[in-house]
């Protein structure tokens, strides 16, 4: 009887340990999403997303914020502030200069957009974090084609 | 026709005059930092829109909450879904004035101590804030820096009891904006 209780206790302790390891590695320490491998929720022209945000920011925020977008457009410029590489598709001139869609590239894709000549057509994929009244902001971006 | 042309020229001159006094960035930086005996938590956002009007001291910035990056994915999820509810409140904003803008000589390199006063809105709640900071004029650019603290409770951010010991009730905010003259 005593042996059975000890065995059951050991099994429970083992299961608890496994559960603890699972929670630590797969929940508490789970890795960030790799957006370069994520499936796009929307595939469309970048200018269409920009227009939706510009005309109805609330509606567009509900539709696109936190979603993976694959957007096609013409590269206007590549900016490199600090350690970032940002591909810019511009569509308007506003109070804060050019307005459009800004893609912060994943480090491994930075070279790919730097090498592209302005005016070229690109499809970039990433996480849409919202619209700041001048630009649609895309993070963790990769080059699709 | 002649009258319309003159009016357009006046409007154009006014626009050029106003824009020449504005400094902007689309890549300002905001970090927040929570320190408790249990753990330190910090998040970084390098997509901050900010503008400073040299003439009247108007100073604004706008932050997308989903652009904050945490070390741990789970923290980022909790931040967006439970604490700041970024689907419902996607932006945080500051709109105010540099009170002593007249003391900054934008033509001469130097570091100027400033006081910024205005409305800080987080999670849809607006509070008046007055904070110290510096504006450094460097080769035609202006670098604004400030560090201040906010109380989470002031902005309706509730921390569940289960993680209350992990997250400080007061959060340190560091702001750094490298502003460039708006070219038009």
C-alpha cells in the first residue's frame, strides 16, 4: 500500500515537472512569431490599404491591425534610421512630408530591399501595427517577390 | 484670374514659411521600463511620429501600441490584449508645448534644458503632464530627450493580482526623437 502511494506520488511529481517545463518553454518563453513564414491574412495592393486607413481609420484598424498583410507596390525609398531598414511606398504629400506605407524589414531581408532600385515593384509581407495619421506601419517584414 | 493667382502665391508663401519652422521624425524612440525585485520588463518602439514647431513650441508625438517590442512574446501578448487593449485603443498621443521654446537657439549647436507641458493620452484616458527634458540642436537637427514616470492606475491599466509582484505600479518612460527640418 505504502509502495503504491509512493509510486503514485512519484508519477504525479513527474507529471508536474513535465507540465512546469512545458509551461516555461512553450508558454512563458515561447518564441516570437516568425512573420516571414506566416501565412498572409490579406494579399492586396499597398495603395488600397493606405486608402482604406486614410478614409476610415477606425474601420481599417479593426480589419487590419495585428494581421499579416502581403502588400504589392512601387518602392519609393529605403530609409536607414539607427539600426532599422525601412522600405517606403509613398502615395501622398501631407503636413509631415510623404505619406504611405512604411515597412520595417527583418534584418535578414534588409539587404534585399536596399539592392532594389526606387520605382521597382515589390511585394512585402509583415505585421500591420496600425495607422499613425500619416502612414500605415508594417513590422517584421520580408520580401515575397 | 489675376486675383486668384495672387491669393495662391500668398498661400504658397505662408505654407513655405510655416513648414520651414517645423521639425519632424517618423522614427522617434520610446522605451518603457518596469522594475520590481522579481523581474525587469522593458519594451521598445522605434516608429514614433513626432513634430516640433520652432515658432510656437507646439510639440506632438503619436505612438502605435502594437509597435512596442518586448523580449518575451507572452509579455507582448499580455500588454496588447490585457493591459493597454491595443485593438480598442491603438494609439497613445502627446500634444503640448515646449514652454520655454524662445530659449532654444535653433541656429547654434547646444543642449537646452526645457519644460514640456501638455496632454498625454494612453488607453483613451488623457492626463495633464509637465516634464523636464532637453533639446539638443546639432548641425541643423534637433534631438529631444526626456525621461519621466507614469502611474499605470492613472491610465486605467489594471494589473492582475497573479502578476502584481512582477510589474511596477510606476513605469519609467524614455523618449528620444531625432527631429529634422521639414523639407518642402
